[in-house]
C-alpha cells in the first residue's frame, strides 16, 4: 500500500490553462466548510496478469460531507445520472428521503461490496444504506482479484482531512483513464461574491471516461492535436474504445433543498461536455450533490426549521457547477502520471508542454 505525499506538482491553472470563475483557497471540494477527503492507494506488482495476485493499480476515496466526527449525521442530497451503465449504491434511499447519511465512497467496479461493508462497520449504522460509487479500472488493474479490502476503505475514512486534495493516480482513481490519457481524481471549487451570497461550491471527480478525438481543454481541440500517446494494450481492450464512466460529487454550503440539489446535479453534464464527454453507451456517468447549510438533520419528533435559497438565485450555482466540473476533470488529467499495469498495458499522461504548445497555437494559453 502506498500513501502519496501532498502533491507539489502543477495543477491546470499553473500550466496556464484559462478557466472562468473565482476559486476557493484550495480550489477543491474541501473549500466547502466541513468537507474532508481521504484516499487509500494500492500499487504493487508488474507484468502478466495473475488474477488474485496482480498487478494491482486501484484504491478507494472517501468524502465526508460534515467531517469525520459526524459519521452518520444526514444532510440534504440528490443524485442524477447522465448515462446509467454504472453503480452508486444508496441512491434509492436518497431519492425517497432527500437525505445523505454518512460518507460518499468511490472505488473500482468490483469492490463496491467490500467498501459498503466497511462503511457500515465504521459508522456503526443500525440500518445502513451507504453511498458507494465505482468506475472500471480493469485495463491497468487486476480488478477480478478483489484487492480493495474493508480495511483499505476504513483507512481512507480515517485519513480524510480538510485542505488540499491529492489528485490523479490516487485512491479510487489510481487505475483510471480519461479521454485515452491517464485520468483519476480531480477537484475544483468556485466562490461566489459576497453580494451574490458568498456561497462556496466544490466538485470532486473520478474521471474514467471519454474518447480522445473529443477532448477539448479551454475550448481547444486538444484530442485532435495530440493524436499519439494512445493506450498501449494487449488483450484487455482495443485502444480505440472510449474509456468508461465518471463519478462526480458536488458539495455546497448554499441552503438548498433536495429538489434544488437535483437541479444542481443535473448541470454536471454541461461541465463534462465542455471537456468532450458525451455520456457514451458504456459509460456510467452518475452524480451526487449535497448541501451542508442546514447542518445535521438528525432531529426526531420535532418541527425542523430550514433555510432555502430562492430558485431565482440558482443560476450562479448552476454556473459554478459547470465551471468546477470542467476544471476538476482537467485537474485530474494534469495531475495523472503515466502508468503501466496488467499485461504491461500502458496509459500515458497528458504531456504538459505539448498541451501548452497547443493552447498557445490557439491563443488560449495564459502566460
């Protein structure tokens, strides 16, 4: 098991990629007060795939809406799917009640069960419906080897913190690809002016989706300019097939009720589309949004007083969602590093200097 240090590598804005909107201090989902993120990253072995032995390129990511101390205190939430070839557990309960109780976990497709069990043990749910989402990392990882164990999920839960968030080849994003480059975890945030309410909105993505030819960064057709460095694969999958699935978590401190959070989550695809994601047939594009504004809602047998933002003021949050989703995906691409996995399959990182050259060609580089 490998636990990376806090990253010092450049993020998208530091490369000169222009984005709209004002970020929070960390430009991360943790800019929303109380939100914490933790990762467990599993990297070991090399060479030929031996199911149950490796190579292992996977992990698990944990997001606490109200911090670790509020293990099962509910917040308002909603979910939305652009294309449903994937899984996010607990969504029927969220649809029924409008409540998210406990952390959000992201891992690989075949590890949902182990992670779900770990959340129930960690939180002490009597009647638990944890939220666990997935994307498929079988191109690089021995996914059928079930290498993510409950203790790895618990480590991610326990190690979660506020502040800067590790991106790229970490946690659930360790073995993921994005637009045929190396993908994984990315995050970004937006801060509204005080005159607009001063609300913060943050996004975290696990990006494992998209076709190279559609990749667009800052409005530039990067995928049509950088056509080499395609995944080098053996028997796993043809390199021309799109990667599959993106999970997006949206957090805000704006006082939103579940129906408004559903509206917020439904704007996530606009941010994905800016980077070139199309919600392909084999993609699991599933999103969840929650609000920390009303604090814990664990009050029983009483009338609960709530705050709600007027629907007429939602447009700025819609815009923030689109902008932060776009930037989080690009941050995942920029942070990710070339990885070699099962059967020596290789997924290459997005080359930073070549990206800058392409942006410069189209007069889009902020130098």
